[in-house]
C-alpha cells in the first residue's frame, strides 16, 4: 500500500450499528458478571491505594489522595475496557471465530465491521466509566453534576484506545503478541500519566513525552478537571488531542484491517 | 436468457501464485453448477471472488449483470454463502445465529424470527433451536450454515464443499435440501472434490486444476467425451500392457490395476480373454471419477 492508502476515508454506513448490536447482544447474555468487575475494581483500588496509601500521603495537589486518584481510576478503566475489547476480544472474533468473515458475506463491508467493533469498544468504556462513577460519587469522591460529563467523555477516550487496540489487532500474528503493546504501552501509561502522582513529579523530558504520546495523560487531565469541578484551559488542548488522535487512528486501523482481511 | 454469473479471463494472483488463472465460465439461472477439482485447484478462491470477499486481480466477473468490484453490496444481498469452513457464532444459540444474521440484511425482527423458524424446520433443527452451536454435531452445524445462508431468500446459493467431512447420512440430508432449493428456482453454485456429489447434483460443471478450467459440460457429456461409456478394469501385467499397446487404447495405471478406456469395451475384453489368462477382469460404467483422474492425474495435491 502507498502511504496515502493507510488514511483512505472508510466506506461506512448506518450498518456499523449492526456490528455494535451483535456485540451488545453477547454482552447482555452475561450482563451480571459484566457489571461486577467495573463495580468492584474502584472499591478495591480505593481501599488498597486511596485509603491505605492515602493515610501516609495525606494530600496530593491540594486534594485528599483518594479524591486525587478517583478520576484517574475512571480513566484507567476507560482505557482497559476499550483497549482489551478491541485487542483480545476482537482478535478472537476475527481469527478464531471467523465472525468478521461471516459478517462480510452480507451487505456489510470490512470498514463497517471494524468501525462497529471500535464503537463497541468505546461503549464498553462508557459502561465501565458510568458504573465506576456511580460508586465513586456515592463515596463523595467526585463532584456532581460536573462529573456527569465524564460519561460522554468516556466514549471519546474509549474510541482512542479502541482504535489503538484495533491497529495492533490488524498486524499481530497471534493472540500472544498482544503482550507487547500491553507491557510496553498500557503498563507505562498506567503509571506515568499523572494517575497516582502528578505529572510534575517526573523529569521534564518524561513529562513532555507523556503529554505528546500518552492518551491516558489527556484523559486524566480532563477527568480530574471534571471530577473536581475545576476544569482548566489545558483541558481544551487535551480534548483536541484526543479527538484528532482518535479519528486518525480509527481511520488507520480500518485501512490496516482491510489490508489484512481483503487480500 | 443472459447467464446469471459469468467470468471472462478471471484471474487471482497471490504473491506469485496464480490461484485462479484466466478462467471463463457461464452459469445459467436455475441450474446447479459445480466446480470440481483437487485441493489447491482454485475453487475456494473462485467462490470468494463471486461472493465479493476478495478482489480479483484481472478479468471480468459479473453476477446478475453487476461487476463484483463495483456493486458488492447489491450482489451480496441476493447471495447465500456457505463457506468451506463453518463460521457460526459460538456466542449465540441456533436460533439467535439466524436472527442476528438476518439483521445484517435489514430484515425486520418479526420477519426474521418467522423466517428463522421456518428454515430451522427445513433443515431439521427446529427442536435444537435453543441449543448453543457448540453442542451440535458436524452435520447439524453444516445444516445450520445452510439455513443461515438462506435467511435473505437468496437467488444464488454459493456453497464451498458443502459436505466435506460429513458421514453419508449427513451428506444425503444436505443433498436433499440442495435439490429442494433447486426445485424452488434457486441457482446453486457449489465446489466439491466428491465425484458422486458432482454427478448427483450438478446439471453442468467445470473441472479445475492448478487454477485453470480443464473441462466443462454436464456429467454425462464429460464422461462420454473423455472416457466413453464403459471402463475395463484389469490386473497390471506385462501381457495386458502389450495388448493395450498393440490396440492403441487409452489407459490409466492405478498401482496393480489398469483402467482401460477402450473404444469398444466388449470387443477389447474378448481380445483380452483370448490373449491372456486372467482372473479379474471387470467391465463397468464409466464415472466422473474416471474423467477426473484422467484429467488431473494421480499425484497427491496436499
Ligand atoms: N490467502 C492466500 N494467500 C496465498 N495463497 C493462497 C491464499 N488462498 C489460497 N492460496 C493458494 O491458492 C491456490 C488455490 O487455493 P484454493 O482456492 O483454496 O483451492 P481449492 O479451494 O480448490 O482447494 C492454492 O495454491 C493456495 O495455496
Ligand atoms: Mg477450497
């Protein structure tokens, strides 16, 4: 493919929602289990890190430690829900179950299948973020109603991480290969995106790299702004960053997938 | 009537491999048309080009007058596809597999349910409608694949090795369904490497080998043209070979047996009896298998 081919505008229609609905139907079958993880995860982290470590840390950036990490926990959950949906789960559907092959024998095309998967990954992010938000607001760790904006925002963050995941899904030879992006990208992001301590604690070059390359950094900036009710101008930059990287990578992942599936 | 599917110089190249190499064929509306060939002949590649799953490298391919690379959505709307490998959705039950698939064709929910149940009766899976698909036997899964391919009431049914790996009962069950569909006017395109399947089901067929079409016609025409009506089977002995050489007959060797495609089988047998002392001479009707082996040779193709 020529370089421009990687950014060809996808040929998509309303049919993307049929792919989304297929995944929703599977999700609804085991809805109780699906709700358990995002419900328990923040509680676990809050007790372990927020309240436990918080006892020694006291305040961070002028807020109680638990309140400092609460929006980061939501952002991490947005990342995990969507990234893992569009890597491991999508790969199983594509490679092992041949679900994509089955769908493209119908009037749907590959572009629609992949965009449907990405929108589903974004939805997973939204579902998990909403559940966590309800737990964290019950504990009065986030401000209402400002924090409700985290719900639509989680869809955008989900889109970015779904698209990143889908790019890997388009190129990995086997499912085990996902260990590389998980370890080399997701784990560092988990630690160095202003999640558990402010970005300013890091050396300048690392701060810069984190802001240039890590979507989670931008997700945390906005989430923390919304959760504390003090949204700054920096959030607009982050929003623009997420929106542009999200759209570019979505388009890239669709073209990479077309190359993989339609040879 | 114009052909419902036609290919002209159709070619597919993978890397350097010519999977399909400048083939021409015309499939008529309402017939059952077969692609017969050994492994690697290019049958699956041809089916996947017809169903718009992969782009062709060159040549032309028209389905109902539509170019495959111009109007894939319209083509896929009128096609039912049973691929070589099952790809049922393991996350759903038998019935749900059909209704979810119906949604891809914009079939409304109620109508989808009605069609799905009717099709499950047709393929004898109605009682199993709430089973998860991984609880089904191989034959049941194949029948469910067929039912799924029919959910959009296709004009053309494309089946890639519909019965490979099935036991005889399961195979006959599928054949019955294919015949029933043909009676309803569905055009059936199938691939197979089973001669019996091709002769039982196909009105016309092509034999493919190494990406090329090497013969074409109805099963009877192919047999008549390439083998004649009968085949003489005899033990492989030097004196038999000698006689064959003197008579100038065509033959094929199968280990310790020889198949002689004699011009006058009965006359040849009496000459054989006169010339040599033989115990195991048989004269039998020629089959598509004789044509196939004659044209594609006997080397293994895996
Ligand atoms: N995706 C592919 N990439 C490379 N080569 C392929 C691919 N698919 C098929 N081939 C090659 O094309 C030839 C024809 O394959 P296929 O159409 O599957 O044959 P058949 O279905 O008759 O067994 C084979 O040599 C096969 O190895
Ligand atoms: Mg094949």
